[in-house]
C-alpha cells in the first residue's frame, strides 16, 4: 500500500482524537481520546517501519525493527499512564463528586 | 485478484467510523465500546502490515487491559447519559472547527511530501515477528526495557498512593 494512505488515515484518527479532547467535558472521555491519538501515532510508526524495511531490504534484514520497538515502548508507557491517570480521576471524583473538567479551574484563581 | 486494498479500505472505514462514534456518543459506556472497535481495526492494520507481535499486544494491552480499566471506572462512578456534562453548542462547534483546521493544515503540509511514491510493505517481511523483535529488544534495547520495569513499579506505587483513602484532616487542609 502507498505510505500516503497510512499517513492520511493516521492524521484523520489523530484529528478525531483532538476534536474529542476539545469538545467533551467528561475527564474519562478526554483521557480515552488521548489514547486514540497515541494509537494513531503507533499506526503511523508501524507503517513507516515497514516502508523503511522495504527500502533497506538489501542491506539489512532487520531494518525498521526500531520503529516497531518504539511502538512497543509507547504501549508500555501508555499502560503506566492510564493506571496513574485513572487513579487521579477516581480521587477527583471522590473529592468533588463529578468528573466534569469544568470544576477543575482552581489554578485560575 | 488482490484482496489487500479492500481489506485496507474496510479497516480504515471501520477505524474512522468507530472513532467518530466514540467522540460523538453521549453515553460513556458506548464510547468505550466504540473505542475498542477502533483498537480492533488498528490491530487489523497491524496484521495487514505483518506486525503480528504488535497486533497481539495491541489487543491484549489496549482492548483488553486498558479498556477494561476504563469500563470499570465508568461503571464504578455510575456515569450514564443523564449525568454526562455537555459543553454548549458554540464551544462544541469551535472545537470541531479547530480539529478540522488541524487536519487541513497537516494534510496540506504532507500531501506533497517526497515520500509520495514510497510503499509500505504489506503482507511480507519478518521484522514484525516476535523472534526478530525479541532479539532486538534484549540486545540493543535492553537498557530501556529494564528502565520501563522501573516505570511500572513507580506507576504501581503512584496509583496505590493516589487511590488511597484520604483522612479528613488532609481533605480540610
């Protein structure tokens, strides 16, 4: 497949995640949109790694494996991030009984 | 007949549609389910690119562990359509407009890039297999791999500390 298709698919997914972050007020949904944006980047990294592999197939058999390992590390970091982030959201819900980010404007004052 | 383009378009439409439904559905539980659909479509793309290890990890970690965690928290808080806070219509419109502008700018910047003629290798190549990735991971990337274990340990401790029941004294201060 042409790499352009993967590029535009990833851009579209990333933009949808961005729209979700900007239009929703539920903290959990915003968090999920961030996960969607991470996944769009992952897809693009895999596509580029396969492109690199095809290009350098003659010189090195494992060209492009770095890209896929980066995706693996992104998933590792995302898993850690989700556990801490959800703990923070649960704590926020316990304190103000809502997950509405509208109430999180205390840094403004 | 080459069936790969059809699979590609089907998975792409599925991913985009699920993502749109995730953003627009009012009920948070439906949002989670649509996001799982998106993750499965992305895993399908990984399989199409012969990145089998990442496809399996994506399903296990994202669609399995992370989304179950989200679903668990949403059900714990008993969020549903009635309690869902809504932004007013203008803010939503402006947010969608800003996201559309971002997409427009990125596409306009990248549509004439030099990689136009490049191809992503579909259905071949061995770098996505667990043998090659494991060798790389445990030779050249062994230090980041060990550091990620430290990251997990700190995340575990952090989640436990944050999620602990606070005493009333710290709440008042």
